[in-house]
C-alpha cells in the first residue's frame, strides 16, 4: 500500500487521492488535526479560538458517503480552518475582538456555506489580528500564535489571518479561509512557508465576513500550494473545484518591478528572491526588470491613513466612541486616524486610486505575471515590537508590497 502524504505537507490533491484510495479516512484526518491542536507543546491554544464540536460527526458522514460513491467533490472530508471573521451558523463572530457582543450568527457566510457544500469539514475558528487591522498578527485578547520561522526566537505569524496560516503550517488543518485587505492572506502565508491568494474582489461574495475596508476587502484561501489555492478559489467563487492545468514556464514574460518593492530587503528575503528569479530564468522565463513609477505615489495617497482608515472609522465610529478601552490600543489608534479624514479627502483618495490602477495596469499589461517579494523583511521577533514606534514602522514595512497590488 502506498504511503499517505505527510500531514504538514499534504496538498488537497494528495489528500483527495489518499481518501479515494482508502489510504486514509476523513475521520483519521480530523483526529490527526485535533491531536495537533490539543498538543500542549504546540500552538493550538493560541491558533484556535473555538472548535467545531460536530467535526468528527461530519467526517464520519463523509466517510459513509464516500463508501457509497455519493460525494459533492473529490475533496469532501478534508478538514479546513475558518478565520474568526466569518459567520458560522450558531457561532459568535468576534473578529478577534472583545466588543462585538455574544449573539450567534443566524446563517453561514456564503463562503462558509460553499466550503460545506463541497464537503470540507470545518474544524473551528482561528485567531486573527483584531478587526483584521495589522499585517503582523498580534492579538493580546486571544494570544498570538508563534510563526514557524525560527519559532524558538518568538517570531510573529503575520496577519491578519495569523491563526489560519499557523494552523495549516503546523498540520492543524489542511487549508484555511482568510481575508485580505492589504496582505492579510499573503503575508502570513509568506511568513509560514505557504501560499496565500487575494482574488479580484468581485469574484467572491463578501457577505457574512466582518468588514475592514469595503473598497479593498477580499476573501481568499491559505494553503500549501498554488494548486490548493486555485481549488479553494473555485469553491469560494461558486465554481466546480478542479485542479488547475500546469502551464510551461518557458516563454512566460515576467515583470520584475524595481521601484520601491526591492528597497530595504532583509538579506534572507533578498537571497530567496534572487534564487527564485534564477530558477525562473533557468526554466526559460523572460525576466524584464522594469520601473513602475506609480508605486512611488502610494505613500502620498495613503498619507492620512488611506481608504482603510477612512472606512474602518466609518464602520466603528459609534462603538469606539463608547468602548474605545475595549479595543486593542494599536488597532484603535489606526481606526481613529480616519476621524480626521474629510469627505473631500476621501473622494480625493478614490480618484487617486483610479489613476494609480490605470497607471500600474498600463505598465504591467504586456506581461504574463509579476514577480516581487511578498514582504521586504523576514518575520520580526515579537519582543522587538513592544515599543509602539517600532511596531508602527514594522507593520507599515510588512504591508508595503502587498498593499501596492494583488
């Protein structure tokens, strides 16, 4: 009998193959994930804020249906984690906070419902930055799961979908649902050796996910491969899930922006990026290092806090006026930047964003894809972020590249 894939490296395709061949069961996958979550030496208690008590029963149900050949997708029975930003019927959506109350959701978010319909087993809700407002992943309310990179040094997991990434990296789930406004899927994925995907916003419905910035929010997956993310993206978009067809690298035209995105790279990041470009070149890709002047405009567009500050303040203004002391102070400070943004400022930002998109698109349109570091720096130590100034500067640097384009 062939061996099953390792629990921390298995892809959705390999798991589906193992399930189909009888090398594993859904119950076995769920039990293994739960064992990792409950491991006292691991990060489970900081990664999951609640667990689905019906996960085992759901897994057993899929095993019975698999035996009869009646499955909604090849991926039915695979355990998945859900960021604590999504409505799950009967659960309280806290969005990593302590101010949203205790009323349970009356229905699943459309994305959660689609995952269930495809047969994925919901394991539980994962920790996150309060209200998804940081790229570092710290949460003083629920605790911060340590990232996998140099974990013994206490490094950040990346945010805001911090628990989602750690869950997948540590084998506590085999994929996770996240959100991404300025990097919240992509940053924690990069910090934990995974793949995070932010789709075009209109592709996946935002209903049932607590918003941060409605102009910029998107919903996407975190998983172990690009193929896994493509499968999940199809499910989330309401399409039939299927493994993508590989495309040859030879002949692909790849733009490598030199404006801003390569500034101040850590040695670890710079060397990894150089190795990646070398591999692409050896495989026959055509690499074109280009300037993208519009990238230099972003700091000015966001000088007053950007659309995220304006729209998050609009969302939180009534609650924060009476319960600011229950917010994580660093998150509250970022939200309150929007208080000073006028209607004219907001309209100026929208117009500037339109010009920015047009300028960047016209520069990149001739290429098949863009290659750039997800983040400029390796995951920082949590201990180095105790000072608010250090935290603020590091957070902006971590968000910088992802906030330019997706």
